[in-house]
């Protein structure tokens, strides 16, 4: 805690004053253009990764960057998505996975998380990811299957996202875009899904995202 308290003092004494106009403006409301959905993993920082300021990203985080399909009993994820799309009118939604994802390791090796019942139930929202990897990539090594699970999970969650009414309506109107990204810790690279190539490619080379129909992913992407 001491490090956090020292950080608060540094922020108040050295940062806030130099950006006071920004924070005063933010006190009057927010107008982010992007909903950024990513993992709870402490190693990924959406604002650092995208070099954005407070107020520019509306962020949703959970273990495994999962988006449960919409139901009448949907919880916090659905509420956050609905608010971002209908109340804040975000123009883009990014689902961003990352390399070395512990949640995806738990999805692929459920026996390792048997002592964590809440986590096990939560990761059931990635059952489609596990089945895709098991049936399409059976010949790969465990390490390779984890890599491809990280990629496939982003695509599976993009499909789940489309079941949310606010997102479906905005897609039909053409007022929102969905992007699938994967961040690689070791190199700082971010890969985005290119539906025309059927692969994840460096984000700067990614084309506009459309519905997918594709071949198996290339695991060397990450």
C-alpha cells in the first residue's frame, strides 16, 4: 500500500496541476469514442498501450476478456456495453486479448482451476474457444494450443458481443465497428484480426473488420 499512497501524493503534487484543465473538463462529463474490453491481467494497461488520456477510453476488464452472450439475466458486462453504446455513443469496440493469458490456460486445462469454482464457472463463457481449439488444432503442442486459444477466444467473444441488442442495432445502422486485437507482452506488438486474410496481422496493416469466414489461424502470429 505504501507505494500506492506515495503514487497518490506524486499525482496530486506533480501531475494534477500540470493537467488541471483536462481534469476540470472531465468533471463535466465524458465522451469516449472507444469501448476497450480486455483482461484483468495486471500486465496490460489500455491507456499506456494506446497512448490515450483519461476520458478517451471506456474500459471493461475481466478474467479472459470474456463477453457472455446476451440474456435477460445478463450482468455487469452487458450493462457496461449498453451504456457505452447507447448512452456514450462510442464508435468503436475493441476486444483485446494478450499473450501468456492465465485465463485461457485455465480454459484449456480446467483441471488446474478446480479449486476456484467461481473462476471455473466464469470461464465456461469460453467453452466455444476450448472446443474450437480441441477440434481444429488437435495436432498442436500444448503451448501452441494456448497461443491459438488466445486468438480464437477474441473471435469467439466478438461473436458473443454481436448478440447484445445495443451492439446489433448499431451494427445494423453502421454506427459502430468491432475490432479484435491481441497484445504481445514480449515485443509490445499488437495484432488485429483481418477477415480478408483470415489471420491476425500487425494492427497498422489490418483492414476494416467484417463478418468472418476463414481458415484456421496461423499460430506464429503471436
